[in-house]
C-alpha cells in the first residue's frame, strides 16, 4: 500500500487531502504541531510527502525536510506559489511535484475543481501517476504547466483580481458610499461585481497578503493594470469620447468570442440571483 505523509495535515487543506487519499485506499500519516509523529519519522514511513502549511512557512518547512527526502520518494507542496518552493524541493534527492489546488478547502470536494501540477523531477513515474490518476478519478480538472508560467498566471488570476476587489471596496469606504442604499437600486452587474469582491474580502487577509506579496510577478502585473487605469481615467477626465470608445473596443476585440460566452454565463447567474 502506498503511504502518503502530510506535513500540516490537520489544517483545512491538508485535512481535505487526507480524507481524499484515505477514501481512495492510501494509508495517510499526518505530522503537525498537534501530533506526536515527527516530520522525520513521517518521511521515513511515507512514499509520498505533501507539505501543506501556510505560504509564509512553506520554504522553511521544505528546507527543514530536504535532508531526509531520499531517492524513490515523491515530494509535493500545496501552496499557491510554485517557483521558489520547487527550487527548494529540487535540493532534495526525491522526485518533485509542485501542486496548486485552485479552490478554497471549505468547498469540501475536488470534483469539478482545477488543480495545477508542475512535475519537475519525475524518475519514479508510478508515484506521480498515482497522484494524477487519483485526482482525475475524483473529478478534478488537471492542468500541467511550468512553475514560471504558473506564477505569472497566478499574478493575474489571483493578484490582479484580489487587487481590483480590495481597491474597489476601499474606494467605496473612502467615498463614504452607502452600500446598503445602493443595493436598493443596484443593477445586476453591480451586484455581481460586489458579490465577487465581498467573497474575497470574507476570506483571511493574511492569506491574500501572502499571495500578493510573495509572488515576484505581482508588481509587474499590477503596474500594467495601474497604467491602463490611468490611461482610461485621462480619457474620461478630458471627455475624450472617441478615445474612450477606441479603448473599450480594443479591450473587447482582445477578448474576442469570449465576450458572448461571458454574457450568456452571466445572464444565467443574474436570472438565478433575481429568482432567489
């Protein structure tokens, strides 16, 4: 029987994967501050070792366990950054698989959810295949990519999205805007936008700070966002109608056919929201 060891397995995400692997017939060991099993002992007994700790602790934990990770084992992490954790894991003699589940553990199930895999050193392919096939069997959407591509992608998907939501709501605060009153005369698009922003702001700020601050690609992405915002602001400030329309059309043309798909999908959400 393949043994999976989870460092930090008593946390929400670690607990979700513990349950998943147990249900799929793996023996699962857990080492955390609340267990008697040490990291070194867990590694000795495990074929696959998963690091599932907060982002700010991930590098330190990987450095601590690297000396004990020998050949024939598979070392994984579950953090939302990939370049630095993988660089550290590659200092071990084990196979290395960077992993990023793109969902909150509170969802309780990986079915229909996206999980990014960054396989970097896979000499013992059967262990990697067991992970890949297990996640696929449970209905996860598996996407493979390089660590560099992942971190740049996340700087947009997470960093830019979070930045926009936080700035939007902080602007409303600074304007002393009456949110409750606005919901009485809201448009569906405004409500959906506010719902998404509110969802983000209902999460743990420490996690979102680490996602933004620890990704080296974030400043580059946000710098372009601010530059684009300033360009559009100037067109509005100077009442440049033609310039605004051109700017709008350029963005629409870039999205292409996705604009129609987006309208159809959002219409479904709006109708459901109105009916409730």
